[in-house]
């Protein structure tokens, strides 16, 4: 490595994971002069980075945990098709994570987490536009804002603190009434009393294509992409020197683990255990909905979003804690169709196609963007929860700085892998 300018030149980096975070990291490393290998058991952009709602939202700075969250857990156990569910048989395994989640919901912790997310997410649209231009797909990035809807006064008033945090962080947030809501999205049913409008938010109409384009550009710049499963490591006095895969062993120089919900299984083998859970999400694609929304729309009480994609209208959302191995609960996807029939004036839900993916969730809603405290040549980029697409490009830039020995542009202390 050239220590003076932090470029790779003769160095090599292996990245485990070819979702939006891994592919973005590869592009930044390649621009710095590193040789790069990307490894994943699945094709680039075919998993969680394919099925998300497409939002790229700098104003997403509020952590999931909040005051009073402990009181909500019994409800998660009782309603198998509610907006957030915890399977009873999975409770013993999830309990340590849940206790950390509850502990993260104090006002002081929320303020700290929100400040960290605000710093991380401030440039996310610019960062994606830069990589999308490099990959020849800048047309996939749109700046058309984000509309968040409320059916009740109680829920709207309950989010007042979160809105204030966004305003304090410098985000433009407007409060709207029923008439203004109808002007922005005429296809909505007249059931919404309040909305917030974030005009400077962005989205992509094809997150899977965007991720594939980043991976394709990485290959064009010389990256090797291998479809194989990472199994483990051979570790010496200087750290991991061999990666064991389903296609044989591979020598390691530097390593980035960006394997989403599967990352903690790998980091633990290197002595860097982290409390990571799979926050399973579902979507339904409506190929012929009969109308289009102009921007991502979130439905606060119902905990789902809609985004008009190139393939149709995507209904995405719900949260399910059941682990990585449990089969999908397709009734949760069907529930999204019932919601759609209520929140839109007229929608065609025929030929809907369901999907389920594994979001990597941390207790404090902060991703892991960190070097290993045990191995100088190991780095972690995972745990973005709902915000993997939002944080993918900027995370790649910060990881490239860490790999190159450069000072990051923001304080990455809140994102350390050893914070627990």
C-alpha cells in the first residue's frame, strides 16, 4: 500500500458479499488502486439488495428502538400477521438481542444514535449518484422526495420527537394535511389526516439493477467475482491468511466482511462477535397496479412502503424475527395486498409476486463500519437494517478509507464492531 496517499497499488482485498454494500465498497477500493475479489454464494444483487423499497433517504436518522418498546413485545408474540412479529419459538434465541434493543431505546441513547446516523447519511444521494454515473446507470437514481402518511392524530403526535430530530439535523420536513396529500399522490384513499414530506429524499426504481450495475462496473475495472459460499478461515499470528469456501481455499491479504445478515457468523470466527439479528422483510410486486406513485410512500400505522419500480408497484415492509433458517410466512406478504386495497382508491393486485429477504439488524440501529480490533487487515461493513441501500455507497467510501489507512471523513466510533 502507498501510505502517503492511501492507495492500494499492489495490495489485494477480498470482499465477502456482493450486495449493495459489498459492490459499492469494491468500486471505491478499485478507484483507490486495490485489486479486488468479490465472493458471494448468490449472484450479485439477488438477495436483500434486490427486494428493498428503493429509498435513499438522508433524513432516515431515527433508530428503531424508542421509549416504551418493552411494552410492545407481548403484542409482537400474539399477532402472527401484525406489522412487527416475533415467532414464539424463536424468543429464547432472540432474547439477548431484544434486551440490547430495549436498552438502546432510552432518550440519551436515541440522541446519540440519531446524531451518528445523521452524520453517516448526510451525503448518501450524492454518493450513489457518483457511483451510478461511474457504472453508467445514473438514470436509476431519482430525487423526488418521500411522503410519510398518518391515519391518526395519536401516531402523528407520537412521532413529533423524531420529526424534530430531523429538523435539528438540517433536513427539510414539511407537515401536510389531507388536501396537500391528495395533490401529491392522487391515487391515495382519503383516509390520511397527516403527512410529512421530505422533498430532498431520493430513491431508485430498480435496486436490484443498481446493485448489479455496480458489480458489473467492478468487474469491468478488474475485480474478480466468484460465486461460492464463505465457510471459515485459517488464522495465523498475523490474522486470517486463508478463506475456506465451497469452491476451495483462497489466500487472503485484506478482508472486508459485507455479508449482510450472515456477517456475524463470519466475524465471530475471527474473535469479533456482534449481536446481529435477521429482521425479515417481505414485499409484493404488482405488475399492473393501474396507477403509479410519484415517490416512495410510507404508511406509518401499517409499517409498510410503496414505490413505483420499473417492474410495477412494490409493496414492501413488515418486520419478522424468526432467524435465518425459518421458512417464509407468506401470509405476511398477503397482508400487504390487504393494506394496498385500503390505502389506495383503486389498485389491481392480480398477478402479485411475493418475496422475502433477510435484513441485518443491530440493536441500536447503527451499522458496523469498522476495522477489527484483533486483526489489522480485517474490516466490517454490515448491519444496516432497513437502510442498506441508503447507506451502501457511503459505507463503501468509509471502508475504502479504513483499508487505505486514511482518516475517515466522519467519526466512525459509534459504528465500531466492538461497541458491545
